[in-house]
C-alpha cells in the first residue's frame, strides 16, 4: 500500500520525516555558504518523495509538494535553526555531480544520523537518496528516502 500526502503530516512522525528530509534542504543552504557548490534557482518547485519507514514495512509514504519561493533562503534558515539546536554536519564530499554529506542530531525527542547522496542535475533539478537512522521518542527507526526536485517555472 502507498500513502499519498499532499503536504507534510503533523505528528511525531512529522519530526522523523522532517529530519530525514533536512539534508536536501540543507544542501542548498550549504551552497549559499560556499561558492564551490552549485546553485538552485528560486521559483515554483515540485518535490516528490518516497519514504520507506522501518516501523511500517511495505507502506511507503509518497509526498508531493509544490512550493513557490527562494529555496536557498529557506534552507539557510533551516540550517541555522538546526545548528542552534545542536545538530552537526559533516564536510561535504563531491564526486562528479554527486554530493555526499551527513547530519547528526541529538535532540530530546530525536537522536539520529542522516546520510545523503545528492545528484545535482542543474539549477532547476536534483535527486537525492537519504538514509536516516534514529531513536524517535525512544523507538528505533530507519527511513530510506528517494527525492526528486524539479523547478516548474517562475512563481505565479
């Protein structure tokens, strides 16, 4: 069974899903902080995510979301918030158009690590594979996500 959600769920699971997705947002925040990273254009974006959760085997969540805005500004704000919360980032390594990095958080409700391999296609498209292992409110869990992000055009 596949669960389709137009926006992000609001529950403890949302914390897990959000932390699992943070590396994608943070990729561009890091790009804003270092000229050697590729750029991501602002505009109207479509994000398609398939998230498999070890606590719900065989029931992947499919999340589709469109958002109009400046991804770099949003990602920088999220990056800064996570740093203030105590999360730590590994240095990013690059091989061709693939960027590899990790995020580690030790928060009251979530203690975990996210590992991301992001394939940059262009300023208007990228794909990522993310593995997130954590204790969420004391429950061990692991997610595997595949994300496709494409810019649809200018904001209306």
